[in-house]
């Protein structure tokens, strides 16, 4: 079994995690100092967002040097020290790679601007204007406006699916492909255990550059997100050629026992599955449909069922990310939203594959409340009125105080008007029933139950319409055992079948469901108070999830 199978992941947004030098910006030494916290939390791998040299037009997702480190974040030696410390603690390190586009300040692009005969001209996607002098086709940017910018000196347009400062690389170029093989080899040789591939589905585009079909016509007041979704992206993403890239990368990773994790933001299961099937492409792909399911039992069951049936053990299940609203906010906000988010995480931890937390999820955080004039996200800055991603990127809350233990200076982004001492690690550490301690217990129990930590079989269980329940069974899998039972729960033994159930509650927060079990069992974890097992029945309050270990 590969090292990433059965693991639990944790995303670190490096700008907002821990600042070691007081400049208000998170950095790599800060991450290294906080690694013991993550090991104690119970995660197995950490994904760190881009730390490469960058003009920061998109907070590091505009890379000007793929082999260096942005001085604000540290040095290559800091990466080495971080990886070494992580390995001492039993953690694996996954670094972000941005192969779809570079920064417009990258030496490759600066050279390409010299003219049509420049050495690196073919490293990027260039097209002549349309007959009317406008962009070559109707493709649009994720961040607003056309996906094309005119280079007046050469009379050609260059493509950018994001900002004009993020020109798309040309993956039809053998030289680009060779350059990235070298980049992968370099980072793996430096000790990193894997890469997370940004917009992994968008590297290759239709070579005829045909117009994308329009799904719905929108007015001028549409946001960039609405505009982007108004097209069927048939020709500017998810092209067959991208799979050839990952087959080549798979061989590179195999030389280093490294892992490829794709940000494949495709919500259609059949399209997503292609990236992980065949065992010669990506090892894992994020299943972002989990971030779009409403708090509705039928929708959750349908969404997760399709994905698990397709290739569940090869999916990473995100509770949140630096690009999406936090689960607590998606599920209603406040204490009830946080309760539902814990229950949802429990369900994700019961699936085959790799559950992923985003920093602060373990603290029960919802989106930060920020004033409009504090916007830093280019989506919001360049498109007034458009929702930005800053509310999910607020700095990590370590301890009470002015800088919340994140910085001794002024943070690059406010913490949020809705943040307080109760949301900090220090205030929740060691407090029974706190979001942090419940999350720590969840990950400990999951690890102890061999049937959950392995790619075991699973089946749906019948029951009430507002309960989602599955049975995981593979009694031959070994168990690590658990140290202490959670409050009100029995000690798990590890090898038995396990039922994972969540009561997707409605308006009545005091409602309790009786969930029939296939056999008598023992409650070994519950996401909140009130769950109990009597014989072969699980009593499950609204918005609570549980693990029940069945008797042989």
C-alpha cells in the first residue's frame, strides 16, 4: 500500500499560517515551528501553497521562478529544514506547483515578448487577432474579461485563463514539458513527498481554438464567476492531451516514491474519474463536488455515492480550501454551522480516500467578516462588487491577543470582526468538547479503525430519509489500536466492520433519529454530544455524525 493511502491531509495557506519575523506575512520558518501542532492534531500530510518567487499578483500563483523561494517566505534552506522536521514528526510534505501558467515576470515570458522569433516564444500560447482585430475566440478569464491580451509589439494575443499577469504556458511544446520534468525532479530530490497540481485540468487547450458554446447569455453586471460558468468549457479545459502529461509525471514521481495530487475542478464525476483511473496518471484528485453539496441528505448521498463508486480510494475529500467558503458558513454559519461542519468532516473521514482539512477547520471557523476596503484578493480588487476569497484566507488564530499569535506586526489581511479568543488554538487546546479536541479525537479514532484507514469495501445502509449511513467492512485489515476512548464512547478494536452515519438535521435541532444497525455495536466516536448505541440501534441527534464498531 502506498504511503498516502488512508492518510489525512491538511492545507496550509502559507501567507496566513504563521509569521516568524513580524512582517505580518506567514512564512516557511513559521510553518516549521508549528509542525508539532499538526502532528499532534493527527494529520499525515501537509500541502503548502506556493512559496516561489512571485510578483504576488495572485498571492503566489503567478510564479517567476519555479526552483526558488520568495524571500518574504524564506529560502531553499528553509524548505529543506521544514521537510526534515516534518519527516522527524512522521509528516509528509506536498508542495504546490503551478504548471498552467507562469508570471508575466518569468524570464521565459520576458524573453517571449522580444518578438515572434524569440527563444521562448513557443513556451506560451499566442494567436493572431480575429478578423475584426479582437481576441481570437470567446474564451474568458476566471478573474474577469477575455482570456486574451494583445501584445501590441508583435500584433498577437497571448492566452491567460486567469490574470493578464499569468500567461498560460503552451503544453504542446516539448520544451515546456521537458522543463517541468526537471522542475519535478529537482523538488523531489530536495525531499518533498508530493506535489499538488494547480488547475490540473486546464494545461492543454483545443488546438483549433474553437469558441466555447454559450450556456446562458448574461448582462454586463455579471460577476467573473457567473460569466465563467455561463460557458460550456468544451475547448479551453479538460482536453485529452493533459492525461499524457500526467502519465509522464507519474513515471517521474515513481522514481522518488512521490505522489501527484490534482486540483481537478470538474464537478462531473465521469470527467473527474479519467484523471485517476488506469493507475498511471494522478495518484489522487480533489473531489470538489463535496464543497458544493447542500446540507441535504439526498444530495449528500447522491454526490458522495457517485464519487465513491467511480474511484473513491483515489479521491481527496476537502472540507474546505483557500478558494471556497468554509464548511461552517456553507452550512448556515454560527454554532450550528460549525456543528454541521464537524459532522460532515466525520462522514468524509469514513470514506475511502484522503480527507482534507483547510487550516482553521479544526477550530470550527466560519468565513471571516471583513470590510470591503481591506480587500486583497485580485478577484475583488479588479471587479468591484464581486465576491472575493479573502474571508477564507484570514490569518490563523493561535492564541488570544492583538496578533492572535500569528504575528507581532500588522497582518497582511485582518483576522475578521467575528474572531475572538474562543476561536484560538490555545483557548481550545485540552478543553473537552471543543472543536479542536473533537477533531483531534476524530482523527485518532479514524487511525485506530483499520477498516477506515484502509481502502475497505463500503455499502449504503437503509434508514430514515435524513440520515446518510454507510458500512465499511474488511475485517482482515490490521489496527493500530487507540489510546483512550472518547467521552461516552467505547474503545475501538480496529478490525471490525464500522458504520458511519450522519443525521442531516433540518429546522428542529433537538430531533433524534433511530438508525438501525446491521448488528449490535459500540459507539466509538461522535462529532457532538447526545449520540448513543443500544443493542443494534444508534440514536443520533440532528447535525451529529458517529462511528459505530459492529460486533463480529
